[in-house]
């Protein structure tokens, strides 16, 4: 999948040649508490040597596994990190953290990767568009719940009422969602808020320039 993504993204993203990566499995003793996949940020003086870990205990559908690897790998976090260095990231910047940009970029590219997944798996275009929009809509519901609970003080009844409007009314599911946003306030906003900002900026530039280029837009974002 990662090899395929490196080739597929070349029409929409600047090409990166000088990097390597290893893919490893998460140890079974840690699998219950970890995400399906994650990227380990390398040292700033060895940024071409990258590692991605796969959690085989997470039984995700094939397309979600594909887009998760895009989020963590190419053109997501790993690509973003390498390109920042290739475009002359100043060393002091590695001490700073901009989660809205970092996770926003990875989420933006994850949703973009549904197109690549469709080509890779031979899926119908309408199905791909539906799955992409469903993923974005789901993330927006979590982000809204995050704001509701941690800013407006929603209780269980308010969260239940909100999700029931979208056909989710299982008590255990509602409690699980509440636990997620209480345990890590504003976490979902990094992903969805950052994604929306990039999408809005892209829409502005598409309207502003007749010769808008997606590749140039992505390079400009990474080069800021």
C-alpha cells in the first residue's frame, strides 16, 4: 500500500526521493491500547530514516486500513515531516508543536487518499465518494461532541440527544464517546478543525486562480 501511495500521489504532491522507512508490528502486549497504525517522528538529524507501526489487533476494513496508512505515511505524517525538512525546516522548529496543522494535514490527505484507494482496489467512484464523505461526517460529529461536552458542558442526556438525531442511541456507545472526549479535550478539533481550515484555504485559492494547481498548493502549505 505504501509503495502504491508513493507512486499515486506524484500527480498531486511534490516528489520526495531521499527517504526510507520500515514497517513493524506492534507487540501484542501493547496492542489493546494503541491505534491501528502510527508514525514515529525520527530525530531531526536523521529525518530520512522513518518507522511506521501496524497494530494487527485492529481489524479494520481494507479501505480504512489503506486510508489510515495514507494518514500516517504518504502523503500524511511521514511525507509531511520529510518534506518540511526537504524545504529547509529550521532546526528550532522541531521543538515546536502545531497539532492543528499536523493532524489537519494528515486528515486532509487521508480523505484525499480515498481516490487512490479506489484506484488501488478497483472500487466504484460513487462508493468511494460516499465512504469519504461518511468518514468526514463521522469525524465532524465527534468534534461537535468534543465542543459540546468540554465547552458547553453537555451531560449524558445532551450527548445522547445529539447522537440519536443521527441514529446512534446505544448507551454503551454514547458512554464510550463521552469517555473519549472527556479524557482528551479538544483532541478531535485538531483533526477536524485543521482539515476544515485546509479545505477552506484550498477552495479560496481555487476561486482566486484560474491556473490553480493542487501540487503547487500542497507545496506552498508544506513550505510555509
